[in-house]
C-alpha cells in the first residue's frame, strides 16, 4: 500500500557532562583541575533520497534518536561527540510539528538536507573554573539536554499538473498514453491506489503530471480513498478535470465536475481557484465523435473560462491539442515550484521563556529599541519578506508581551521600532 503520511518521534543527543578531576602525579602533591569537556550530542538530520517515493519505512520504525555525547575524562580528555542520525525521505516530504500541524520544513527544490534538531552542547570540565581564589573547583558544567519532537511527515508529490476526476473516467489510461508512467489499470472503482507521476515530453519543454486517485462526494470529509490523496494536488498549478463524455456509467459529467470542485473548495480554496481545463474523454465510443454532453459542457463551462477538449485516451484523438493547451497555461503562470513555507521553528519554540530581552526608548534617536538573544534568534529564523513570515513575526511580538511593553513606554502609531538594524513603523 502506498504510504504518504507518517507520525514519528525524533530526539537529538544530549551533550556530555563536563568532568571533575584533579591532576595526580608523583612529586605533584596538589595538582590543579584537569577535568575534560563533554562531547556534543548528535544532530537529527533529514536528507532527500532520490530512490524513495513513499513513506513506507516509517510505518515500521517510528522512533529515531541521535547518540549522546560522552562525558569528559581525566587529564583534560574531551568526551567523544555523539553520532548524528540521518533520516532519509522522498523528495516532496513536508515535515510538520505533529500537535500544531505547522510546517517545519519542506524537503523540495534546493532543500536537500536539513539539521532539524541540534544536539546538546557538551559541558565544560572543572579546568575552566579555576581562579586565583578558587583553585580547586569541585564542579563542572552539565551537558545541554537533548531536544525532542513528534513529527508529522506528509508526502506531497512534485507535479505541475493534477489529473482529477471521478473513478473510472480514464485517467490512468490517459496518463499511460501521454507519459512514461505505467499505472496498473483495471475496470474497478478506486483501482488506482497511489498517485502516479509521469513526464509529458513537449519538444523538450515538458511538464510533470500526476494522476490523483478518484475523488467522490464527501472526500474532503474523509469519505472514500480520494481524501487520502487530496494533499498531492497542493503543489500543482493546473488541473485537468477528466469526465466520461460517453456516459458509459450513466453519470452526468456536469454534476460530477461541480461535485469534485466542491470537494476541492472544502479541502483548500486555493486549489479550487487554480486554472482548469476539461478533458471530455471516451469520444471513441460516440457516434461520429459528437453528442449532447460535449455541447452542454461547453455551454456550461467555457463562458466561465474553462475550455473543453473532447479526447480519446485509448486512440489518442484530441490529446495533443489538450496537452498544448496545458503547456500554454503553464507558460503564463509562475514557474517557481510550490514550496511550503516554514511556520514552526524548533530552535526558537523550544527555548525557555526566560531568555532575556529589553524594550527601551532611545531618546537620542527617537526610536523604541528591542534587543536580546531571543529577539536575535527569532529574526534569524524568520523571513520577514514573506506573508507567513511577517505574520509569525507579529504573533511573536504579541505572544511574548513585547507589544504590551512598547505601549507601556508610550509608543504611538507611526513611531519607529528598531531590532538589530531592522526598523519599521508601529501600527496597531
């Protein structure tokens, strides 16, 4: 069974503790401290493996833990660093924090390797704490604790075009004709149990198309198998909506199109708003290739800007015209791949709330200045140029009480706020 969703637990390595020991040699009565530092804990690292196309492996192994750093030793011996754990995932895997469902990283595009959780830093041995007044320190620094997370992995296939439609309308046959994909085809509803990808070659300027398993009414609410694969449409830019123009199963294609579009709207309105083209399939089963269904489809949808193309996935009639139309639609759209932006920041969200920051008014510059380690880390993790990043930034200021402190200092709309070289005007 195709697996495109998994929940796993990951934990980085704990830093090794610093060691407490003293130099003991012949003729050296009172040697100084020589406790070594602890080793660094291992990181949790995710990498893209081109040979994987499902998340099946995560059904059998659900816990992943990096190695702890070793404790420091005598004679200034540093503890060994813990080994990293490298977790391989297929391209297109979106890694989320399980409880909130917020995106941590999207293993797509140029994002091939991510250090998701850093191991704890090793603690200092007692040799670091000797002073003129404290020459025999009997304490050392413990290693930093490990970090742990429960993750939700979701595989969202990388495709430019999504092929949608009710079961048994000929999607798999169409995909096998226009691409190098060879899906298993049989005359059963939901015969396609996993999304099939294929590359359409258009004179060296092709595109990737994904056959999304059949949707039915109620799919967005979890009815039928179609719900399990709705997430695979999220990266697509154009949808080919395939219907059975011959009505071989007595269905009304117009009703089917509205029903599936309703499911797409319920699942994600952004998907439903993407450009569509209708492929009226099975015209080889029509008398002279014409019937009332195709005319009704054109009357219903072409005035809405959705073109209708009569095709036969079996004979190939009309397929080339449909593919050129899709190619032209893609050429008019943004060529950048759909990448899901980061919403959850493990290194930031796991920090204790007692990390210091200051909010002060600089009379000389007439600015309100916000500084501190927590602020600096937040800015380092946040892309303020993106809408989601700026929303996260605003929520951060609110949730940490920074906005309240600014208001307590008397800030007014239009006043300038500065954070580590970043200045912006304050508005409620």
